[in-house]
C-alpha cells in the first residue's frame, strides 16, 4: 500500500511540475483578455497616481479589472501563481525524498 502511495505522490509531483506546459492552451485562448487586464491595471495605477480614485471612471476601470480577474483566475497573475507552485513543489519533493528514505520499497 505504501509503495502505491509513494508512486502516486511521485507522479503527482511530476504532473504538478508540468502545469505550465499543460495549461499553455488556456493562455493562448485568453491572450486578448489577459492583455486587456494588464492594460486596465496600468490605467488604474496611473489614475491612483493622479489622485482620481473618487471618479466614476476609476470605479468603472476597477470593476472591469475585478470582473476579468474573477473570470480568468490564475491566468492574469501567472508569475505569482507559479512562484507559489514552485515552493509547493519543492516542499512536496523534499517530503517525497524523506518518505522514500525512511520507508523504502
């Protein structure tokens, strides 16, 4: 039973490491929306810097940004997502090595 768990855990780590490759099609399909989100983020930052946070235009930009963020999820913040995923992969890999060391096949 333990062997099956360790083998499955190793396979899960392998697939988790390939997440970006497997999800490339989502990035291609939503490339236009991701670009719009990035542009809206820039516009929002410029409006904040200009002190226009109390205007209707700012609220419209912000609500559209939030809507896109909810719709696209991790696609709009890929760097942060994959940085967290790499940390998780490192922790799980360390745990997998320790489990194999203390409980060999």
